[in-house]
């Protein structure tokens, strides 16, 4: 029995020498009893916990610093935005005071209510274990992006009850801690095509996936109502027609407001400034 214990202790010591960073007993000598070995193991485990805690602390500090740097950069960019626009238009400070609010209004009205599709690709299994995904969108709208390692508590497949025929995923999304805050991430929908270890798919980029119901505009709601009418298994043609008309009315009102806003802007710009704004698509 004692021989077996000796062999076991020898194997444990060999493993410890290969896995723990503090592997040397040169100062104190090898443990002379099983009690000493157990005490040494406990000490090494505590040191490992302390090293892991320190590593985690430094990682969180670096992440927080990175987020603060990004926040500061965005703030500087926003502060510089007015200066850049004023310079690009060749406007004086007085002219810019008249142009800026009118231009802002046009920016708000210029984008007609619409819904695009989000095309995504991610590696790993359909349950999103230990992988990441990137999202792209036709037409210039950015979609949610995630990178690094994360996992979802619920997998997705193409036959999920919450996934309709056209690819709108319902109820998928989670929050994860990042630098002390919560970041909402929109997950991909069903896997539609696999190429090697890469899963591909698409879903409708609903405004409600990134904004709460209280933040949806009239145009957003009209778009989603039309999509809802089309996404049922057997769409009602009359209901779809009514929702199409509703969306057209919203867009027509938006175009009228846009033309009014453009007319107001033309009143305060010079011919050279008007040419620049036409070039950028803010005036016709």
C-alpha cells in the first residue's frame, strides 16, 4: 500500500511540475509527508486563483480603457462634425448658424422608411457556442456586430417556431457585460447555408430589433406592419394592399416635408454652397 502511495505521489508531483508556474522546491526542499504535499498544493491553488484574479482585473482595466478611448474619440468626432461641414461648404460662422438646423432637418427626412435584410456569417455550431458573427447590410445601414467569444442560451435552426418563412428571427438577442455595462447584441437568425465551418443566413432588419416600441417612428411601424402582413403562412392580399397604401402615405408625407425643408435650406445658402449640397445629395 505504501508503495502505491509513493508512486501516486510521484505522478502528482510530475504533473504539478508541468502545469504550475511555481514548481521549484529548491528553497524548502521536497515535501517529506503527504500533509506537506497537500499544504503545498493548496498554496499553489491559491496562487493560481490570485494570478487569475489579477489577469481578470487587468483585462477589465484594458477593456474599460479601450471603451473610454472609443467614447472620447466619438465625442471629438461629433464636436468636429460641425466644423468639418462648415469648412466643406465654405460657410462663415454666421451662415452656418442658419444652415446647420435646416441641414439637420433634411438629414432626418432624407432616409425614407424602409426595412432591409441583414446578411450574416458566423463560425462554429448553430448554437453559437464559443464563436462570433459579423453582420452586413445592403444599402448602407449597419447591422449589429459581435466579435470574440460568447454563447447564447438558446440555439437557432431553420425550423424554429419563432422563425418565419422569410427569415425574420423573433426573440433572439441577449445582453452581455462589457466594461461594467450591458451591450445589446442582435443574434443571427436561422442557418440557411453552410460552407465548411461557416454558417450563412439572412433575416429582415426590423427596427424593433434595435429600438424599443416607444422609439419607433410612424414609418418604422408602417414598415413592420407591412412585413407582419406578409410574414404569415397565408398572407391576406387585401391586408397586404392596405399596409402598402399606409406605407406609401407615410413616405408621401415624408417627401413633402423633405421638399419643404430643402426649400428652407435654399433660402440661406449661396450658389456655391447649393452646388456642394447637390453633390452630396441633400438638395436636388
